[in-house]
C-alpha cells in the first residue's frame, strides 16, 4: 500500500477568513463543498490543508486525511489489527471511498481513495 498524500484537516468556523489568510502564503482554493474547503500550493499540488465546519456524512471531524492507493486493503489491515474504526468504509457522493480510524494519540484519521 502506498500513501499518495497527507492533508491536515482544521475544524473551522472561519473558512472564508482561512482561505484569505493562507492565500497570503500562496495557497489557492482547489475544492469547496461548502462544509469542507481544500487549499493547495499551485507549485506543489500535494501540499494541502483543508478547513471543515463539520463532516457531512460522519459523526466526527477528522484531524487529518491520508490518501492511499488501496483503501480497501487499508481498511482490512486496520480491522485485522484491532484499530478503532470510528466511521465505516463507504463510498461518498463526491467521488471518494473512505473510513475513519483512531490513532494511538486519539486523533481521528480519514483514510481515503479516489474512485
């Protein structure tokens, strides 16, 4: 399994202000679903940060997102090892397949793959 990117997710009630602030550092908006907005560097598109009011389909807001090349294998491995699954594996309407798992520090990780 390979990691494609890692994105910090910042829970925020100031999404527009965050876009303006991080724009001063060179970030540009690359995705905005209303409840989540992702900013990326135009020169290094894998350098990203997301701001979320709340997660649309999950009970908690994840602390980070990790995109992998095989989300089904990642899910199977986490379940096999007894990791706490916070949100089950499912396909989302915006084109990702994902699940949430809690890390040893108590952080919630959104593990995803694009369909």
